[in-house]
């Protein structure tokens, strides 16, 4: 399965971000002819005030299709149907009362929603450089572990950004049949330089899954007027931990072919899941 990560430098304007996403996706499909395209975390509205985040967010239709679709949902569904590709919509803001979910949507090549994942682990940290982040001030955590078939031989496990620091989630995805991990992100430059590739390769190696990680890049402005920079360096990693495709700085894309026989071979030669002797239990 030919898979393309679409790296964007989004701001707080959803219409502008949709315009940029459409241009990048169209160019990537024309050039590389992928079967699956993937956007980064919060590509529809990165930064801005709480009110701006809510204005850019939308109430999603029910999983059975009941309810009206918003412009972001329609954009992702239309891209998938019009180009005949699977679309992983990175993540967008989903309205939930006076809060939001940070939500990923997966559409098949006919534009039908096939999976919905709400980010479980929220980014409430102060980095060593002193930058503070409080995702839980605006967002509600999800609770469901989500996998979805991409093809007869490939099953995706869904996660978002900060989730990557919690290996138990990825072990659970592997246990549910995942052999591809789809992780949109908006990693800070500071944490990206230190940990991005290391964490992604570790999760790929320990689960023996393809890792498809799509990040934002560039500078945006938070609700306090402070400039924030995200790391980019979107990448695709094979189940042995080798980086097979990467975008550097700035908007762009990169494409690689996911081959289930690579996964099958590695798992057969090194059956790590069968060798587990310890379980981690959280209270």
C-alpha cells in the first residue's frame, strides 16, 4: 500500500488550512499516486484562542451517518471519494458540550467513515525549556482503543501525538491485530529534537508494526500571543525500525510502500509477543 504523509504548517484559520491541505494532497496524489494519504494533528486549527478552536471545531455525524456533516468532515470525505484514496484526516477538533475532543477520522476510498479515534493522553506538561502546555484546559480525553482495516492484509492502529509516550497503548493496538500505526502529531521543536524519531522507532520496533507519523511544521501563535514552533520531520518507519521516508522542514510530503510481508517475516523470526512474561497494570 503506497502511503503518503502530508506535512503542513497550519495556523488558526480553518478555511486557509483547508485550502493548503487540498493543494498539498492534490499535488501528492498527482505525483506519487498513493493508496493512503495522512494529515497531521490539528491541521485544521493550530494555535489561536479557545474561541477560535471552538469556531474551527465541529459536531461530527453519528457513526451510523445520522446528523449533518461539517465542512472539515465533508472535505476529508470528498477528498477520499473524488481521488479514490483512503484518507486519514490527522486530527480535528470535535465539539463535546463545553469541551472538545482531539479526534482522528479515517475514510475509505469511497468517502465512507471507517474509524474514529479520540486522543487518550492529553499534553499537560512543562518542557525543560520552560514552555507550558495544558491541552486539558480545552480538550476531553478519549477512552477507546481503535483499530481499522486498511486492506485484507493491513490493519491500522490509531493514536495521536503525546500518545506515543505510552507504550501500553501500542501493545494493546498490536494485540488487536494492528500491523500499521497511524500517528498524527504536532510535536514541539524542543521535544521533537530530543525524542520524536527515538519514540517512533521504539514503538515500531517493539510492536513490529509499520509506523506512519505525520507532523505539523512551522510557527503558530497561541492564545497568549506567544509564538510556538512545531518540529515536522514526518516519517514512515518499517517494523525493523528503519526510517524509509521522511519530510524535513517546511510543508511537503513523502511516500513509501507498506508491505505486510515485511511485517510477517520479522514477526516470524522474532516472535516477541509470544515471549512476554510481564504485564503492566495501572490502577
